[in-house]
C-alpha cells in the first residue's frame, strides 16, 4: 500500500491511500490502518523524510516521420520551464539530505531521453517533482506539449499502427535509384 501518513499511535499508523486505481499518486479516499509491527517485516518507502522529491518520467511518442530532434528541443524547453522552481527547491533539499545520509549528488536538471519503439520515437521527459504534485505537473506539461506540437506540421503523435512495407519500391536504394 502507498499513502500519506495522517495519524500515528502506539499500535498502528494510518495512511490516506494514494494510487491504486487513481493515477499519479492522488488520494483514493480509503484509510489504511497499518500495524506498527510491519516495519520490522516489510520494506517501507518514505517520501516524507530526507529528500522529498521524486523523479517523474513522462513518455511522448511521435511518428518516425516526425522531426524528432526538433520535438526533443521543444520538449526540453517545456520541461525545463515547468520545473525550474521545483529543481531549485530540490537542490536545497538534496543538500540538506546529504547532511543526514551518505548520498552522491545526481544531476537534478530535467532531461529528455530518446528511445525507438515499435510505433515511433519515444521522447521521455524526466524531471523532479514533489510526489503530491505529480499529476498537476503532468497536466501542465501535457497541455504545453499539445499546444506547442499543434503549431508544428512536422511533428505528429504516434499510436499503434500497422504498416505494409515494399522493400523493392520503398527501400533507400529504390528511392535513390528513382531520383537519379
């Protein structure tokens, strides 16, 4: 289970559940009572202690025919502009966390990672955010991406498709011979 701790007592602690059937770590409305003894038998992840940020990743899939380099530049600009404040705050929190924990400082700047998938080129935005703001940041990023890509005819979103390819007619050699 995952959630925000809302109460503690001698025998258990209570979580306001997040995730499960609700996306992006939003509250479900369920209260989960966890016996304190579980801390001795289970691994627990705590976003509230030490470094209070997580890296969030958001994949954007574009067609093979799209100008992926241009799209990547646009996405990097969008993710950088939208995460400036959180990145600066995260840098301070990370420095505080290194006083308590032995941590090697990673690159905290947002980035866009390129990967080829079956349906197109996947450009994944990777950025720091507070867990409770994950959905809000994704919402803002997606709206900026949709508005930006709308203005570029050489960038299209991809989706699972089926394509027939005739190597004899469409190969690089065939196209090259046709233009000569």
